[in-house]
C-alpha cells in the first residue's frame, strides 16, 4: 500500500483518561477505608491477648 501513510494519533486522551481513572480509584479507596474505620492506631487496637506494649518483653 504505497502512498498511504498512517496518521499518528495523539496520546493525550489516553493520558488524561488514565489520570482521571487513577483519581477515581484513589477517591474510592479513601472512601472505603474511612467507612471501615480509618487508619488510626490506638492503644486498644491489637490482635494479641496481652494488648499493645511499648517495648519488647522483659528478659527472664
């Protein structure tokens, strides 16, 4: 196909769509985390039976 050159398309719409998609994902993730209770860590948050300690256990 001599003489038919392909027109080059701009990548700007793809970049803009990617940035908008990333922003929507970030806002959605933030909203879900805040709905679930946020990321605050308090001294009552623990999955151990002894609770949260400040340092390592005492040496015996």
